[in-house]
C-alpha cells in the first residue's frame, strides 16, 4: 500500500482560505477559492467541509480541510 504524502492534506481556517492566504504546501504560492477543483459537501459540520485545490504555480493537487 503506497504511503500518502502528508502535504496532500492540510488544515486551514475557512476565512483564511477565502482570503487567499493559505500557502501551497509544495511551493508556498497562496491559494484560495479560485483554485478549487472539488468541494466536499457530504461531510459535517458545515458544507463545504473540505476542498480539493490545484496550485496554479506547481500544479500539485492537495486537500484543504477547514478547521471552522
């Protein structure tokens, strides 16, 4: 079974994400809602619980889990 890179899943405050202040864990580019490829709406507490993001600079895909 392959190991998942710990950088593929990060936690961030939703307000910080909406303000484009979440750094890409691979290159440090600040990302926000414009770069979301998928919202995970089916997990509580409040939709969206998480979002899959593609970095515009290095093109790495990772998940941002909202802490609140």
